[in-house]
């Protein structure tokens, strides 16, 4: 038997209803902030991620699904969406009309070690906001995520916030970190040994060495910010305060992607069972680094799979709206044609209808109606079909009554 790949899963039944609910809610919240939808290809040139996400990031060094196509070109199945959206913005000159507020949803692929909350096919929903370097935009972007989580019913969530300054600031800070760690680097994990020269900021969020004393008393990036960067960060905090957003500054938050500048943030639940449920930041230099214009930007991505896990572990009841308005069943095969036409008519009026064609006994047919959570059941026998007077059973009260076919819509208007 051929089995699914490690780190992937099939979406159907109850889980697909939950996915659908979360996606629709995210879309509604994005639209309420005036974001419009963008979809970019699942495959891009590998170079996009090397230059965009960064050569030394875990994603690019260890996790991308790369392949050479039949034309001998190096391609990568997207590990994240920001670089692809940036490529589209440059290629189609979408930056001609700013601001540009875009949202997306889709699968990303990373060759990670699969475990609970960590998949190789991960689904992300996110936003990309181009054209403003105003700290108000940082606060607005962060607030969109907070509002979405609140509407979902995930209340025990906080925003972890930091500023990692500009490239220049980070270069100075990197030197300070190298000095700080270098004498004791032999006591760190192999990844951190490699990170020391290439990307020492990542030592700060290493899962293995997080309790090392040197990590705990490392110099703080916040002491290296210049006046403008400090002012930006202070204003972001002030706006978040004014929006009553629960945040906590963590100067070790660096995020795993190279393109970030200034504000970075993550959404974490208080139990933090599966890792962060979302994260993002500013990437003012991203377009430039891909040969595009100099336009500031900020965005974030939520992990849909992790959000679903959080919903399940917090036993949050979603209003899945998965009931059927009406299940139509027939007493004999002779009435199936009549039922088909009635179903068609009711669906055209916007009702969610299914009809039974199973030829099973009546008891099983009623059981099916329960399985579909039907609110009403229409029962059609020979007499009903010839008189156009239908028997309707309210599936909650089990009350039955006769309704003329022409009055069904009125009946539904009142009873559904
Ligand atoms: P990133 O694109 O790495 O900044 O991640 C943004 C969000 O995507 C994280 O906060 C997670 O919720 C989610 N995420 C990242 N990697 C994975 C993964 N391997 N499996 C499931 N969710 C993930």
C-alpha cells in the first residue's frame, strides 16, 4: 500500500470543516482590514529563496524541497510565501500603486523533523503590507492577528515583541555576540558552533542551548538600536498599548528568516504547547535585495495546522455550521425523480439539501438524516407525490405536518 509522506496529512471530515472555518474567518478579518487576496505559484526559482529568505537560514540550508526540472533549472517548492509575493510585486510592478495590502493562504513545504505541531507540508495564512514605514502600520498588522485569534476564541494568546534594528545595527550586534560566545562555543550544540560566524543571532533562539548561562546573559540587541530605531520601537509599543494588546518584549526573539528589519513578533499561547502559532516582522530591505525598489513592508504568517491543534487542545467549540437544512427521503424508488426535482428547487433558493437514494429501510434513512444533522426531513411517498402535499418532520421536535409544495419556502423561512 502506498502511504502518505512523513510530515503530511490528509484533510477530510471533521478536520476539513475546522480548516474551512479557520480559513474563512481569516479571510473575513483580512477583508475587514482592506487586504486583498494574492496567490503565487507553489514552485519558484531556488535563487529566490537563497537571496530572499537568506543563505544561512535553517530554511534554506536544511529544509527546502529543491529539484532540478527537465530543463535543468533549479527550482524550489515554496517554504514560505513572503519571498514569492515579493517576486510577484517586483515582476508585475504592483508597487506602482501603494499601499499594497495582500493576504494569502496555502501549503508551504519544509524538510523538518516531523513531530506534533511540526509538519513537512504546513499550511500558512498570512498578510503582506507594503508601502509604509509608519509604526502605526506595525501596530495595525499585529492587531489584525490578535483580532483574528480573539474571534477564533483563542484568548490565552500573547504577542512577543522585539526590534532587531537595521542590517548595520545588526552587524555591530553580531560582533558583540561573537565576542560574547566565542570563548565558550565548544560547549554549544553543533548548529550553534556553525552559527557563531554566520548567524550568531540564531544562537539566542536555539532550542538546545536556550538554558546556557551565556545565552541568558548575552548582550541585548535593544542596547544597539540607534535613536531612530528606538523611536520606531517605542511608538509601536505605544500604539499597541492604545489598542490594549497584550504583548511582552523579549530581546532574544530574532526569528528564523534573514529578511527581517526592526520590528519582529510572534503570537504564542500561554502554554506554548506546539511552538509559536504565528510570527512575522518588518522586511524593509526585501524588495531591494531582490533587485526591486526600496519600499518598506511588514507582514506575518500564522500556522493553520498549529492553530487547529490549539483549538483542539483548548476544546474550543467552533460554530461549524455543518447542519443540513433538509434531508429528503422517499418511501419507494418511484418517488426518487420527484425528490430530485424538489431538491433542485430548494437548493436554487439557497438551502442546504441532500436526498436519499439508498433504497434502504426507513429506519436507516432516518439515521442518515441524523448523521447529516438535518434540521428538517421531507418524506415523500406515492400519496405526497400525487397530491403535492409533503410530509415534513422537524428533526428536533419530531413533529410532523403536511405542507403544500408551493408553501415549502415560506415554511422554511419560518422554521429554519
Ligand atoms: P515562519 O514562516 O517560520 O515564520 O513561521 C510562521 C508560523 O508558521 C509559525 O509560527 C508556525 O505557526 C507555522 N509553522 C512554521 N513551521 C511549521 C511547521 N514545520 N509545521 C507547522 N507549522 C509551522
